[in-house]
C-alpha cells in the first residue's frame, strides 16, 4: 500500500530502530517534539539521558547541505560556544540513514525562552551572536541558499500565485501589494548599501534558544543560511518601536564586545521582516500535502488568513517608509 506522505513510514518502531542502529539501547520510550519541517523525537535510553533524534524532511536538503549545517555547528562548538551540535559515531559520521530516512542525534538540553525584556539577557545574547558571526564570516556555504529578495520574496510570491492558494477575489490585491512591497524592499537594500553576507543561524527566534542559569544554548541550525548579521538579531525584537529600539541597543552593546556591528544593516530590519512573511506563507503552502500541516495550521488556506495577511502586509508597507530603527 502506498504511503500518502513519506513521513507516514516513520512509525514509532522505525524511530527506535534507527537509534539502536547506532549502537544505543533504547528503553522504548519516545516523545514527539514540536517540529513540522522535520520530525524530531526524544528517545529514552536504558543508560544515560535521552537523546534527541531529528529525521530530515525527504528531498528538502542535499546531503552536502546537511553536512554544511553540521560542520558549522562543529566549528561553533569547537570554539566552546553554546550550540547543540549533532553527535558523531565512532567513524566520525553525524548524518545517518535508516529505512530510507536521513537522521541525526543530539544531546538533550533543557531550558526556557530568554527573557528579552531584561537588558542583561539581551547583552548576553548579543555577545554570543557576535561570536557565532565571527566564526560565520571565517568560512562560507556552498550548498545552502542565501537570504535574499529573490529567494524569500520573489520566489515565494510567484509560487503562491501560480499554485492558486490565494482566493481568486484576493489575488489582484495580493499581487499588486507584493509588487509594491518588493520594490520598496529593494529601495531599503539600496539605502543599506553593500553589507556583508555571512553564515548565520538563520532562524534565531526565541523558540530556538534554550535559556538556563548558565545562559543561552542555540539549537536547530536547520535553516542556517548566508545573509546579513542583522537577520539573527531582529527576530529577537518584540513590542512597539521604542521597546524594540531599547532591546536592540542592549543586543548591540553586547554584540560589539566581540564584533563590530555595521549600522547600515538597520535599514534591513523591516525588509527582512516582510520577506519572512512572504516566505512563511509560501512554506505553509509548499508543505500543505503533509498531513501535519492542515492539522496544526487549520487557519491557513482560508479566506480569513489571506485577508489578514494582506492587512499585515499593508502595515509593513507603512513601516518600510519609516526611518530605520535607531539604537
């Protein structure tokens, strides 16, 4: 019988067998963790702490791109930075295969979201991000795409329109608004000038940071890409403009203890936020055939979603006209 989706074949038995294929002895306990792009489980062991096992979405990344994710994590861990890198087996391999799936295993790390309304937390985050970026700029990705107007913006909008996810009565409004926004985003990039693109975490929102008494741990480098340093900073900002300005000031105060921050990148905060909105909608649409997506995102693919999205994008159009956030 054909499976409706590749992950349908990832049964609890397969998860356990994959872990045990590496020589671990499982106690049979497993817990599915919140992850939609990949499938991630906590698997208990007979001896020692449970492992975290990530099964990569089939056909998303090439082996070479996954290897670059792992190597970047190893570089950072080698500098004693608080990242959770995959574990290597006795042959030094970190990407494994079982029953048609590619997977990696990690130590489990506990923690909670950082409290970014506290200046000391922001400064702490800034110090570590600067060190991550210092490593990031010392090398380059060859097999992982960059964050750009084309990849996050133009390609996302084109895909949404071509695949009829937007209701017919809203397509014209969405198309014309997207065209205007992409034009304004290009103006913002021109104002920023030729900023440096480096290897980044790429998806550095608070949910990918585990905070303990010892500080932050950065997890999930699955979206590591090349882009401007501000990409890993702006996603930590929240609240009104004044609140974000204060948070950003604290982040950069810590950041500049280890790496110079290019102030021109402040012009890219709202453009990057807008590009992420386009990319997020396209991501949901591209994954809609995965049963986990209609189940966990039932509000997507409705007229109400696209009406709200158009309203939010119009608000972004106003923000793109405002002066860059100051520190």
